C-alpha cells in the first residue's frame, strides 16, 4: 500500500536563486572588510595546494585570506584582473 505524501514538491532553484545565495555569501565575507596585507603565496603554500604557480594572497582585517584559483575546484593558481591602466593583471608566478 503506497503512502500518500502531503509534502510540497521541491522546486528547482533558478539561476537567480543561486546567484542571490552566492552573492550574499560573498558579501558576508568581503563587504566592508579592509585588506591589511597583500603578498604572493610562498613556495610551501603553493606546494601544499599541489599547484605549479603562485597567486596573490589578500589578507583581510578579520584574519581571513582570499586568492584567485584557475577554477572553482582549486586546480592551480589564477591571475587577478583589474581595471588599472598600467597593471591590468596581477599574474601568477
């Protein structure tokens, strides 16, 4: 005998839902923070990640750091692009 479920059907999330969710997460981590240190990752940090090149690391006033990766799986370091006319790219080393 089959049970009769009264639970509402799950609605698939839209692209807009996903973007809103990740925007809120990014804002919670980055908005109104101050960058207090900038450096390239060390050789050891690069090796610990299994990478072949080093990215820029930005440290925030709350102690968190962020750095670019070539993809969201963390397969290697990534360049950081800016709108600076003289140095539009902070490259991997």
